[in-house]
C-alpha cells in the first residue's frame, strides 16, 4: 500500500470527508510484479490528492477466505474475477477505483476522480473492442466477449445500493459473463469515461492535431515492455522511462 498527500500552503481548508484518501485497487499478478510497481508509481508521483494504492493479491484473499473459486483456463491473470471485490474491499463506502496492473498513468488521478457522478453505480470507458489476435501477453489466450475491457478500469460508486449485490459469495460463484458485463446493473447505471483514461495500445489511436485523443492512462492490454516480445510496442518507451525513474527513486530511498 502507498499513499501520497499533496502539499499546498494556499489550498482551501478541506472537510474530513474530502481528505479521505482515494482508494485505488490494482490487480496484482506475481508474473507481472514490475508492471504493478510501475503502475502504482505512476499514479502516486502525479497525484495532487491523497491516494491509497492497494494491490488485490489472490493469495491474500484466499488466506482470508474471501476468494475460493478455481482458476479457469481462460483467466489470463490472477485478478480476472477478484477485481469485482473492489466495492466490498472499500467497505461499500464512497468512490474507489479498480485498474489492471498493465496501466501507465500520465495524468493526475484527481482529474479522473473529478469526473465521478453519484447518479451512476460505476463509470468506465465504453470500449467497442474485438481484438483480432488469438493470444496476448506471454502467449496466453485472447478471449472476445461483449463489453471487453470495460472492467479493466472502473470507478465504483461503492455506496450505491446496487453494488451491495457484489458480495463475496457472488464474486466467487457468478459467471464471467455476469461479472465482466456488469449484469447486476441496468445500462443507464453505467456511466461513461473518455477513452483516453483507458487507452488501449494497438486499438485506440492518437489523432494528429487533436490533443483530446492523447492518452491520460495507457493500457498495454496485449502485452507491455516488461515482456521481451513487447519492448518495442507503442508507448513502450514511456513505460521503460517510468521504470527507470521508479528504480532511481528506490535507490534514493535505500540511501536515506
């Protein structure tokens, strides 16, 4: 877990409610530990608000008896289903975010948090995405289904009554279709976020001369530079530069 609190002598006095750290739950997979660390680092270094970054680790959830479903053959990561515990882990209170570990944030998370609207149960990028590839990352199977990648970055209104349906039992027993398609909700309860907050490498495009199409958060959904085969992917240089900055920060902390 990490936190980052902005220092601003001229900031207005905030109420205790607004001072609560924004909880960001990041999907964690032991095979992509470095991806998690860089994602976490990229969020915290740019945040102007208090943030708690919390990894969702399947091993810890199993030890706590919060997760017991068997891993299916089509689950490409350990957090394929545990991600839906986010409202529960946030005590069904306030807004919290879930994000896959294969993200790189380029913009202050406050800008994203400011988009939340309490009339929605959750908000995400409404991708129209049907990958042509049959494999992704390190050779794992690529699956295609409605609302694919919608659940890879979600702003949850954890206190919304509908999200109380996401109990530990439901997350462990319901189908992938039910969970990834948000079938506990009506369509009008799913708010939309601009695609630049979940910019899919290999799918979304930057339009020259249109700065609104440049990513605020890059999602290396097919595979990122932490895999040898993907070191030269689009925006791979940005991730590698962030990795170097993270390493330097770690060295500085060791010296201290």
